[in-house]
């Protein structure tokens, strides 16, 4: 197995606009990596390309050494808005869907996460608040045993207390060699669990740095991120 | 193949919900129609209309069978819409299978759901038929079945069935093609800010594509199919149309698989 993620020379254009250009990114196994950038920087697009749901890009994307989209999808778990289910669908039916479609789905792990998130299996999607739905999405995403987890702003609707609790527990849910790529606006809250920070600016990865190195410079991740943007603006 | 089967099972399960709903609606509406055909309400109570030639159950069976031609097309339209929704759904497109295979699975499950609908209708109609025989022995005695099956009639029957199947598949493919290609072309054009403008451009693209398809279809009939199929096999009439539809369907399927694999993206949510 190769690295959980290896991207070389990625270019993606849509509606005559370059969204990603000459992007290279490699993530090592077992890391928790923050994908940071302004709104519209291309974080979601990058995750969509990695997962194979965005098309017509140039460059190479490898997930666990696999380039074919079907193989990539089998080795990653991407947060999904569950829009493919009717609002009347029960959580228990969604679990069945995941069990059948994903051979790596771990029911025991899901049950633990479901209890942790305080979600009842007989609840229907229409009965879930935005926060509860996001908790369900996080639980489903982490119930798969994969090499790469892609979390696209997974905590935005979750209340502050639950968010802190979930972020602290992420480290327990992931397998030792799995890597998490998470994009989130709450940099200070996820900072404690991060190993690396990747910043997207000007349509490409302009900074990839370990949190260890950031802290060695006597900076917090949030300060580093803010100062990075300040520096860019000054220049 | 395992993933193909698993995905097929889930897709069919989703589409079978529509089938069950429509069969129940067909059953209830045919019962209600039969009831109001055979009973009239006046003077505060129901009265049996005795001027009908058929008894109640055979009449209900006939109505139920004829309602297949109303509910069948409704189911077909629902599956056409559902196919395209699923093709665009991120939830479904994230399944660990290639997008082209997913597309084939999606269309196949819709087609099987149509067969399932016909099968359920047949079983219910058969049930009503036996109830009619038991309830009205005279009805059973008066039944006469005559089956004149010469080779030509049988072949024509088979051709018509094949043509119906191929036409149903063709419409699935055509709708997907227009959806995929118009979306793909839109993604190459500059971003429009207004949804109305986007819809207008999309409709315009679809009209152009339809025109191109009609032209292509004519060329196909006049050259390739005529040359390779009609002349080589000496087929004529219905068999020719069936053969042509089969070739056209294969081409459309190939184009759609290519478009979904390379251009048609799942929704962002």
C-alpha cells in the first residue's frame, strides 16, 4: 500500500474558471491533517476530486496507491449530506445501506458512535436537526475501515459542547494507520488533534507544515493560519 | 460483480417502493371504479345495477387489468425521474464501483422494477380471475380459450415485446444523454449567476442536441444499419426495426457510460 493520498500536478477547471492549478499534495499514514483556506479556495472541490465525484480534471490522484476511481472510493470515506435518502428514511435503514454497499463498514463501531452521539436508530432523517444529522454523518463516515477519511466541514451545525467532545474523540475512532483530511472553520477547536496543516491559496497548496513545527515557532495553529494570511496580504 | 449485485439490490429496493405504492393504488382505484359501476347510491342506500353484462368480480378484474395501461406509464415516468436523481446523487455515486457500472445498474434496476410491476399486476389479475370463477361458476363455464399460434404470429408477438422493451430502454438512455451532455456542456461555459438563465441555456442546449440526434439517427438508418444489418441478414419489417433499435440502444449506452465516467459530476451536497 502507498501513501493514503498522493496528488501530482492536479488541474481542475469549471465554467471557464481555474479552480485548482498545479496542485501537489502527499499525506503520510496515521496523520490528522487540516485543510485550510478561504471560502471558495477549492477545499470542497479538492475532496470531491479525490473521492471521484468531480470529473474532468488533469493530473494524478492516488488513494492508498490506487488511481482508478472505483478503487479510490473503496479506500476512502467521505462525509456525505445523505441527500440520496428520502426524508422518511430511518437511521436503521441507512445503516443497512452502508452495510451492504461498504464491505468495510463496522457495525460495532457505528453502534458505539451512535450511542456517543446520542442518536436513536428508529429516528427518521426528517426528525433530525441539522446538528443531529451532522453527528450521524460523522458516525457513518468513521464506521468504515479505510485508509483515508475526508471530512468536509463536518462540525459546522453541531453545538459547541458536542463539537469539542467529538473532536477530542476523533483520535480514538480512527485506525492507527488511517489518515484524516479535515476542512473546518473552527481551527482553534481542531488544532489540538492536528498533526499537519495544509493551506490552499491561489488555487494550489501553498503551505504544508506539521503542527509540531508550528508550535516550535511558539505559535498556535490559529495564530499561524492568521499570520500566514496577514503576511500574504502585506506582500 | 459482487458490488454490482449489492448495488442492484439497494437500487431495486428503492424503486420497488414506487411499484408497491402504485400497485396498491391501482388495486384500490379499480375496486372503487368497479364498486361505482355496479352500485348506485340513491334513497339513502346502495343499489346493485343489474343491467351490467359482467358480474362484480370479473368486472373488477377487467378494470384492474385495464388500469395497468394507466399506472404502468406513471411508474415509467417516475423511474425516469428517479434514474436521473440517482445519477446525480453523491450518496449513491460514492459507492465503490465505477460510475459507468453504477449507471448500468441504475437503468437495469429501473427496468426490472417495471417487469416486477407487470408481474405483480399479473398475479393480482390472476387472483381476481380465480375468485371470479369460484364466485360465479357460470363465468368459468362460459370461458373459452383459443390459441392460434402460427410461426409468423409468434414471431410478430416476440418482436413487439422486444420493441416495447427496447423503446423503454431507449427513452431511459435518451433522457440520461440529454441530462449528462447538457450538464457537461454547461460546465464548459462561463458561470451564469441567474438560475433562470442557466435553465434557459440548458433547454437551448437540449433542443440543439435533440436536433443533432435526429440528424444522426437518419444518417444511421440510411448508411450503417441499412448496409450491415438489413442487407446482411435480409431482415425486413418489424425485425429490422428491432435490430435497429438494439444497435441505437447500444450506441446510446456507450455514450452515456463515457459521459458519466468523464464529465457528469455528482451534486455537491
